[in-house]
C-alpha cells in the first residue's frame, strides 16, 4: 500500500504520459482498502480512477467502462453491509474449540443465503461466498449431497457472470478475462480438470488476440502459466511441458539480449521439473502391483477443508479412531529438498527427550506410535500408543540447505497437510498452506492435540526463518 502511494506521488508529475500507470497504482490502493473492508476509502480511490480516465479516454472506452464497473460493484458491496451484519455471529468461530456445526446454525445460514439471493441475486459475490461456506458446513455434518447442489449453483453463477461479460464487453475485455479465470479456477477446485482446461485455453486465446501486436505481453505469459499449472495438477504432463516451453520462448523474446534473465531461468527450471515429474509418474505406472490386493484410492468425498486456525475433532464422534496417516504435499522446483517431521510435545510445549523428535534420522518412536515415511511424504500415527505425557504432536515442513540455495517457502506452491483414517481409507481433513510466505524456511503445518479426553487437529500454518534448526530450538531439541 505504501509503495503504491509513493509511486503515485512520483507519477503525478508525469500524469499526461503515465495515465494508465497512475490508474493501475490507484487500483492497487483500492484493492488493499477493499481487502481491509474500508469500502468508503476504496470507493474514493475508484472515483478518482474514473475521473482520471475520463479526462483522457472517451466515456465508451474499454478503460472507462472497466473502471466504472469496478466502482459500481464496490458500491454494491457497501450497500450490502447492512444486510451482512446479520451473518457476523454465524460466521465467527471459537478459536479455542473445534469447528462445531449444529442444525440451527445451518438454518440461519440458509435464511441469510435466501435473503442475499432475493436482494442481490445468485451472481452477487457475497451470495457466492456464503453458498460456499454453507456447502463446507454441510459437508462437516455429512450432508454432502446438499453441499454438492450448492456448489453446482456457484458453478452456474460463475458461468453466467462470464457469459454476460462476454456478451456485453467481448472475449478480450479485462473484466471478461477475469471472469474466465474465476470460472476456470472453480472448475479446477471441483476437480473438473477437462472443463477447466477448455476455459483456461479460451482465456489464453483471448489474451493473444487482445495483444496481437505485443505477442510477449506479460498477461499472455501469466495466462499460459495458469494453464500449465492446471495441466500439471491434472497430470497431463506432455501438454504442460508444451505450454511451459511456449512460456520459455515468449520470455526469451521479451528479454532478448538478456539470456541469463531470472524469469527465463525460472521458466526453464520449471520445464526440467515437469520432465522429472513426468518420468516419476510413468515410473509409478510401471511399478509391479500387488496382485493379491487391489489398490484402493483414498476416499476424499467427505474430507473437510480447513482454514488457518480452525480446529477439527478427530475422535469425539469416532472414539474408535486410532491409526492415522498424516500426509504432506507440495509443488516446487526439482532442486528443492523438503523434509517433513513430527515433534511429540508435553504440556510445556517441549519434547521430553531428543528421541521424541521423529524425522529421517530417527524414523520411529520407541512406542511405535509415530513413524516417519520418506516416500510418499507422510507420518503414520497410532493414537492408542501415544504416551500419556505427550499432549500434542506438531507436524512440520522444512527446506534443506535453504540458506545456501537462497530458497524459501514463497517459492513453494500447493503445499498441504491432510489426515487419512487408515481403517476406512478416508481422508478426514485437508489444510492447504496457501499463506503468503516470504522468507520462511520452516513451517508448522498442523498439530494433533488432546482436549478433554479427545484428540483434535489444529490447522496452524505458522512460518519460521532458520529452517529445521529454528524448530528444534523452539521445541527443545538438543543440537
């Protein structure tokens, strides 16, 4: 926010030459104010953007129409605040207890959702947000069919918004392209990868048409990057490699004469990483299978998606739960080495002996209650064998030799922790570590802890500098 303000001040003296740049910086400020829910401040900035652009463009220009649309959407959010006051209590969660959803809360959310539908319509952004929250809550109480219907409504809403903008502004307008991205991202979230790929490709084509005279425009490259990420997630490695090679080619043209530019190097490293991922994937397909038992995929249909700070009761409604698999995942260049580990802690938040630190050099606790597995990255836990003096188990991720390689978690994407019930091979929860990490080289991803005779999970997501060493010092491990 401060950087944007400083740049605006510097650019004001050159306003005739830098109208678009000034407008972009004002847009940055407005976005921050909107994120902080200072809607009046954000509206003031957007009004300035509209006035500035009208001085330099016609009223029916793409730039002015786009700015006016953002201003009207923001005014709609401000008008909605009175309606949204009723939801504040329903959405607040007790940080000291697990997520507990009862029928009265569900009914309250449904009533407010109906109000938003009636007042603002199905495509209003906060209608979509509340529908998603309600779907998540319904899943937590095993009402997956109702949750699926709400998500279909959201999918229809995203598609409708996109189609309306295509009809009004055309394929290549910025707000249309934003709507395409939102629709494709939601399809991706629902794991409808083929449909998402079609929209992402359509968006890439629209950007290429929009910037036909500037074929190396960064917006084209960003759109291709989104497509490559989707193809990678869908395990379509040949297609992902093809798109990534196109990105390398565009960056090479964009930075002609600067072959060692960091953007080109990163793009080439991503190609190498994709080639390695493809090789590993093909190798996994060729590995001999256990003919005596059919491989069973983990059931994720009832998995609960957590946000940072949320709690989940593991054993209150399932007292027989004992054997768990704590899984980790991430997406990083092949020169990254990520390590996972577990710390068995007492009431003081420290280990009792160094052997309570479970990692690659100490893979199994003496009780057999916690066991490290390198590949796939996971920690096996038997709750019935955890000593009484252990009140919680923290699960961590660290980057090996991060300081030497100048690496940190801002360069690691898609990191997550999940818990699987071994008995029925069902994923109970997943916590995506999508925080904006920067210099951190170690993360406490989550923890299992005792509470009134039950075991619960806490989505921690806390980052540290100093790597594994800082975690060991924090938990009392002798170095």
